[in-house]
């Protein structure tokens, strides 16, 4: 005798309910919301272009006298342009700060208001912005990841500096050494980085090169 399996209406109904939509249904959904999708794509494109357009794209944009804002949101004026580097005189400290061109963006009305929000001291003068004077705080403990500018692009330099204290550090392999910072923000290392020419840059950044001079093609920032 052959057995006859009876269909379960509830089971069939569940299968029908959760069946994937057919191609025609997907097309219907896309057509129904096509205008919303177009609007979203346009907004993403506009805001993406705006974000990309903020920072300088070439060294030609480093023009002496131009008002700019650094990545640390410090406003100032370019006082020197050399190769891919721009030297900026900061409004908050009066000191000069060396930056590679892609670290700068033109000053706008919104950045002006943000850059002028520092507190005034008791004498009525403008106080220094937090983090604007590296020599006042030294290097904060933490891991500083280094990137090198080569061929117009920024690449990881496979150098990590672990600051353990105001006078001790470790490199990527764990070898330790000492360091000191003088009044001109020059950093002198002992140990694995003894051969490096280094300087403490605004925004808690370590500038490095191996040939001396004031151009630091490698910049190390604390990993957040």
C-alpha cells in the first residue's frame, strides 16, 4: 500500500510568506524608491567632494601670505614654502610650525570662529590653545605611529615609538632608550633612534628625518 502525504496548509502558507521576492518585485521596489536613492547618492557625492576639497592637494597651494588651518585646528599664515613643505606662523603662539602641504586647508569663516575660541588670560591677552605649545607638556605616554611622505603619497613607515615616561621610550621591536627635549623642541634620542634628527611638533607629533635640517618627511602621531 502506498502512503499519501497530506499537505499542511499552514506549512505551505509559511513557505509562501517567507519566499524570496522575485526579480520583478525587486524592480518594482527600486522603481518605487528611485528618487530617494538618487537623492542619497547625490548627497553622498557632494559631501564627499567637500571633505576631499578641504585639504591642499598639491604643494602649489602653499603660497606665502595665505591663511590656513592645520590638522590640529590651529589657524595661521604661511610664511615660507619650500618643496612639499609649508611653514606656518600660528596665531595662538606666534611660533612657526612646519607642515607638509596635505596637512593644511584654507581658512574659512567657520574655522576662524573655531580657532578664536581660546580663553583669555587674566591680563586680557589670548591664551595658548590646548596642545599648541608642545614644550609645556612634553610627550604624552602612548604609542606614536609613524608615516613617511614618499613620492607624494603617505605610507606607513613601519616605525612605532612607545613613549613610556617623560624620558624613556621603546621602539617597535621593544628596544628601549632615552630622550630629552630642549627649549627649541629638538628631541635627542639615545638607543635605537639615536641616529634620527627629531623635533617635537605642535599637536603632540614627532617629526623625524635621517639627514638633518628642518624638513621632516616622517611624522609620528599618538594612536587614539
